[in-house]
């Protein structure tokens, strides 16, 4: 399914802009445009590799249409315009609190449902983390999840592989093989989803020294949080070897659903709606 994304030649001016972040070559602002609240990412560099990366992010975002993924509204040569998701990010929600098993698994299922769609489209997000998971309406449910930020993504059908380590965020959510330079393996997203589930339950990620773990010189993971029924799927997702992880996002969804049933929580329904 393709959506109608507006292609505009001119830079669009945004009313009442408020800076959200500035990451290298991209300025992110919220504001109003054509009578709606929007989030605008603006390219503020002329460096050809920055331009190529920005175009790639836009091309990936434009190709996607799924309820768990933020829809692109419009593009200009230097802007990506998204509807503003009210409710904040999972990171903001987690600031100072933890989720219970019901909430943490629900949000993880929402993320995995979006990831399953991405992987069917030949896209690997490669930067799944609480900062890039918005919660529409502000409650930690599966249906609230809106995945954002395709700035690190890999797309099978796009020509460029421009991700030569020029941008690296927090290492906590990055899979070991990504750290080694492997790109485009959907199982890297399953690793990140496992860290997300861990972090949501524990209030901190699995490895204090994430770089030591990624480099293969440290293995001392914090105790697995949450009920024991969730530990096998969490452990599998966090495996250093991608072959030991769940075989697909769908398989990980099913394992979490089975654990929810064992915990008396019931399956989360309507994951795609
Ligand atoms: N559509 C949106 N609505 C509301 N907030 C958003 C939206 N998209 C992103 N954000 C917020 O802005 C932050 C930066 O956007 P993101 O696309 O992740 O850019 P960056 O490349 O700087 O990480 C996100 O972490 C999130 O908190
Ligand atoms: Mg981001």
C-alpha cells in the first residue's frame, strides 16, 4: 500500500517552530503547517553524504504505510514533514518509572508489529529504542506505538548503503553485529526490541558497559527483569549470535503472546489495527 505523500518544491515555513533536536546535519522542529501540528526535519547541510542520507530517510519513510509507523505527510528537497504525535516518546514515559509486564509487553508487541511490516518491505530500522518510539495519547499500549526515525534504516530496494558508521547513537540498543558493521539483518531489530523490553521492565538497559559487550570483551549482563515467563524470549532476543534469536518479528510476537497467556494477561489483539 502506498500513501499519497505531497511533493513540494519550495521550502515550507512552519508556524511557531519549537526546536526538538539537532543531530548533526538535521534540525528537528515541531510547529504548525497547513492547520495541523507537525514535526519537521530539515536538512541543514550541503555535504553530499548528508544530502544522500537525508534523501534515503525520506525515501524509506515515504514507502511505508502501517498503523504502528509514523506516516510521512510531505517532502521538500530539504524537509520531511510528519504529523505531530501527541503523548511523548517511550523514553519520556520511562523517565523515572518502569512499566509492568502487561504494559512492557504491549509496547514491545506494538514495536514488533511495526518491525514485522518493515521486514516484509525489505526495510530494517536499525535504531529501535525508546527515543524513536512515540506513544500516541501518552499511554503505554500496543495501539499507541508510532515508530519514528528512519535515519539509520537499511532498505533492500534502495541503491545506497550510506551507513558507514557516520552516525552512532547510544550503543545500548545496538546489536553486536551492527557494531561490527553488518547492515540490513532484520534480526538486529529483534535484538533492539529485546533491549527495549528489558529497559522498560528494569528501568535500565542490560549492560552498563554496552561498548564492552559490543566489542566482545564483557559479558556481565544485569539480572533479567520482570516475570520468569518472559525470560526465555528476552534471553533469545539478546543473544550475541543472530542465529540464536527468534527467527522473525512474527516469531518473537508469538513468544511474547504465549508468555502473556502464561501470566494470565491474555493476548494483545488487533496488533495491526
Ligand atoms: N512525528 C513526531 N511527533 C512528535 N514527536 C516526534 C515525531 N517524530 C520524532 N519526534 C521526536 O523528535 C525526536 C527526534 O526525531 P527523530 O526522527 O528521532 O530524529 P533524530 O534523527 O534527531 O533522532 C524523537 O526522538 C521524538 O522524541
Ligand atoms: Mg531519533
